[in-house]
């Protein structure tokens, strides 16, 4: 992801690196390590060494310059996940550890897909719910003719309340993975 003049990536261990390609000699810096996330803050009691196996990881940026890290449990049935299923952090280079747990996104929502993640202001989108993370390509377990099946769906996680729900959309059965373009001004 490109953010504030650098390319950012996240590893399977939830470590975040920034690549600065602007100079003659590109540089790589460690932005944050998984041990600085404080997973027990969310009462998950998960050793950091297990983060790679049980969480999907996403980076999202906002138009105001904020960088977010999102971890989502990779359990496929959202009904049983509860509030421990999603964790959101905001990057703050002025403090150590540099990741601050987020319990309130304010008037923002995060849109998370496989190929992109962004933060939007809900003031500009009247149908978007504030303090929510939208997963646009979540697999939801359902029962069809007595057999379990997994269908793609949009799932909304309320950060403040810690609740999950399927997004109410008439287009759900027709969904294809979105292609996102994030415009930026030089």
C-alpha cells in the first residue's frame, strides 16, 4: 500500500515495513512488530507467535494520513465470533509501542477487501455506518438443502459495540469481488 510517500507491507507475523524508494538508495524500516500490538488488550490471550495462523491482516490508510492495522480471525462462521474476532490499531510514531488499540473510529469506516483497504468518512456516504469495518469478500457459512456451504458476503463489524452482521444489500447474491481505485493528488 502506498501511504505518505512510502510503500507499506505487512508480513504473516503482523510486522509492518515501510519502503522509501524516493532516493538513490532505497530504504526499508520496521514500522511495527507484532509483539507491540498487545493482543491481550482485547482479551484474546493469543501468543504473538500464533498470529500468523489465525488472523487475516490488513493495512488501511485514511485521507487524513492515519495508518490502520486490522486483524480478523479467520473463522468462517461469523455467528460464533463475538467481539474478539476483529482488532484495529492506529499507527502513532510518537509513542512506544507505536500501535494504539482503536475502540472508536469516530466518523470513519474502514472498507477491507482482498486487494485494498481504505478509510472513508461516513459524513460523505449517508448509507455507511460510522465506527464500522466492512469486509467486502467475507465467506459466510450457511445451510443450503441441509448441507453447509460458504457464500461470499459483505460483513460489517461494529468496532465500538463489537458486533458482527451481514450487510443488508439486495445485491448480495450477485456480488463479485470489487475492483477499487484509490485516487491520490500529487
